[in-house]
């Protein structure tokens, strides 16, 4: 839809960030991205650390960089870094029609 809208306008004005794809990538294959698991949160309570919020009484993982999720709801800092990396320099599978680095480069030329 965005590509059609951009064609109608005559230039790339709108972009789409497919953060869901980046998220699903590390959930589907956490080891490929350096995580030991995407099934257990780093901080939480109950099974898989999936209950409640991260509190002083929660279980805490020994190395948060190895976990895809901080708590039951939020990606870890490392997972967010990977998502931002795709926004900045990812392919059209993640950013369409162009990534943010390309937009910034074009903007620098235009000004």
C-alpha cells in the first residue's frame, strides 16, 4: 500500500519498518542472533519468568545479553539493538522502500 502511495505522489515519502519480522526472526532462531533462548525472559517470576513484572523479588538471569526478552512483555536491550540495526541498515525485508541510513544520506544531499 505504501509503495502504491509513494508511486502516486511521485517520490518515496512514506516508509514501513517491519519490526515484527525482526522480532520474529530472533524468536524463531534465537541462537542465530546470539541468544540462548527466546522462551524464557531474563527477569520475571513463575514459569519461563513470564508472570508479573520485573521486581526485586524476581528471578534474574546471569547475563541479560543472552536473552531475547527482558520480561514477559519487552524485548531485551540486545534484542532492541538488533531491531534498531535493521531499521538503520536493514534490507527491504525490514525497511521498505529504504532504510533509515539511506534516508539520512538522501536528506544530507538535499540540504
